[in-house]
């Protein structure tokens, strides 16, 4: 149940040579009309540049607004919080609304905390093994490393006024849950502005990142798992 | 849930005379897992006819001889795990029409007929905790949709209930279906559904506050004990097959916008059939504009 999670990354600008075949806009709902899919060679070159650029990122702090848009209802379910990352592989996903909780991955361990009346309560979550693998993958993405992702996802890159990195699950179990994960990247700032998780039922989760700060001082205590 | 665990639970239920759960079915080669969903519907946890081990009726001599030798081990297990259900004790009826009407209205209209509840849900099962954000959509026709989201907003469970039946729309792939139909959906109906076709009456237990009993055609029974200073129940219990399958306490009543009376901001439910505890914190009540 945690395989489909994703967080923001920063990517490099790639100049796409003219004459590329435009992608079918209908296949990529996040994409503007004039997008072009990169060729496999361009995609590999693009990912290499991303990795080179992100390897210098030591910390990241970004607020997020997480919206679940339900196909069958007009309601949008909203949550808010902050994401913290410390290289090479520490993540803290802290929720503030509708309630406070924190999911922490550090030194190969996973911990989940709930805040109750300003007191921290540690849970013993189920599915730790799966959570670990997912959070390890996210940590690699944050360092621009998508090589390990190819085992689980087919990867395409679209370029227009924005970049869209589209990940489509390869394995049946994940395909039953999600259709695709799309990372929308601002072409000017090189930052991931939005992550869209498309579920099979027609619902989608959109995580929008704001107030990103790179290489800021982060307290080690944020990543404590005890 | 492993086949062994299902087997143990089935033995416990058989020995206590509770309705069989069809997660397993007997065969010549031993127990086989049922791959299909249980027949669903309100009160499904009470509609399955009781049967004994190996599919023979519980009054059959072979069953009685077999079960006698297992009783010792079953009760040892129950003592060790502390997870025994207990029989529901019927109380003396109380004749007070005005109070009956007041209590009935309080239980049936405890939540607005059209609203969205936002909740934090923590389930403790064994040594594991599962926390989720819960959304409960209630409609004036009595139907409801229950949705729970995990980390990063991923849908974990979705249940749809109308006046006739409930369905599991979404669940994690490897999650067994029996605890959902037999457990969680029954919990949701007990806590939130508007009481449908039921016979109701008041009872009194000793010197305690009178309790409202709702008895359904499918054999279920819910009992709600009102709090002294609040329209909302202080505690309640759900009964099936003469056994108390769930016990609930309601805490910290609060006023929520758009609601005519106080609602419990915290609910603790213990499901004795499936051995889990659910803590629900009510975060928001949203009424339609």
C-alpha cells in the first residue's frame, strides 16, 4: 500500500533538438498540448544530467499541499505538511493538517509518530518492509537516481513549457492500484512543482510543493526514529 | 491472516457457539480457504448459519465428542490471549414512552443526515498499529461511503453502504476480506448508520442510566447507554448470535459547526470477534452548503 508514494526532486533543464515527434496529449493529461516525448537516448542523457545536478543537494525542505480529487465526488480532500530530506537517504514526511503525524526513514529504519495533545506517540506500523523499500526509492529519486526505478516503472520524459517525468508501473500488483506517477518540473527553476499519482478508479492525488529550500541546516533530531 | 490463524479463530467461534465465519470451509483434505467474498449485506455477521468443525451440525455426537477434547486447549488459548467474547445479558425492560422517544431520536439522529466527517483512525491489531485518515460521507437517504487514506493520501479502504447492504469497494490486495465484512463494516454501521428497520425498547441495568436497545430482523442487536449530561451515548455494544462482538466508549463531547448537539470527539471501539481496537478522533464535520 506504500509502493505508490512519491516526493519532489530538482531536475536540470534539457534543450530538446527540433523535429521530435510530438506526444499524444491525451495520453498525458498533465501535459500542455505542444509536448514532445524525448527519445530513449535523450531520456538517458536527461537523467544523467539530473543525477549530476542533484548529487550536490545535501538537504531539502519543502511544504506540500496534498489534494485527493475524487472522480465520483465533487469533494477534494486536502492535507498539508512539510517534507524534509537529508542526503544520502533520510526522509521525514510530516503532516500538519488534518492532524499531525510524521513518517521518518533514517539509517534503514522506518518510524511512524502521531501527535496527541502535543505529545509524540510512536506507532508500530504494519508493512514496514514495503515502506522501507518505497522510502529507499524516494531517497534515490531525491538524489536524482532513477536507475533503480526502471525495475518497477517504465519511464518517459515529456518536454514542453514544463517537463513531465511519467512513471508507469510494470508489476501487476502496483498496476492494480495506480496507473501512473507524473512529476511536473518547472523548466526555469528546475524544481519539481507537482507530483500527480493517478489511480485506476479515476481518482488522483496531486501533491504541490511550495517554499522549497535547498541545502539549509536541518536538525538531526527531525530524522530520529526512536 | 494466515490459514493457521483463521483456523484458530474458527475453532474459538465454534466452541463458543457463535455463527461460523466462512473464511474457511471443510473439505476431505482439511481446511480450504474460501476465495470469494462473503455474502454481504447489513447484518451479514449474523446471517451465516452455525455449523461445527468438519461441516457437521454442532449437536451431532461426533462433533460433541471432538469438541470436548478441544475445549481445554481453546479455553487455555482464550485465557492466554484474553480475547474471549462474552454472552449478552438481557436486562429488564423499562416502560417510559417519553424517555424511549428521546433516546431513540438521539441515537437515530446522532449525526446530521447529510455531512462529511473527517477522522483520524488508529487500529491496533496484535502488536501492529495502522493509522489512517478517514472520511465518512453520509446522505439523507441513509447511505454512506467510508473512505480511509494512508500515507501520502493513498486510498486504503472504501466501503459503500445503502439501506440494504454494504460492499467492500477497495482494500489492499493482500488484505483478507473476512475481517472487513464481519468486522469493520459492522463497526461502521453500529457507530454511524441510521438505525433502519428495527424494534426498539428501553432497558435498565441496576442503577445505571437506562439503555436503548435496537433489535434487527437479521438477529443483530445494538444497545446504547446514554450519558447523564449529554444526548449522545456514553457507551454502546453490538451483539450477534447472543455474543457481544463489539464494545464502544464515547469520549470528550464537543460542539461542531452545523450540528444541533454535541458529538463525541473520540470513540474507542473494541471488536472482540476479530480482536482489534479502533480509536477514532473526529476532526471535522462538514455540512453541504
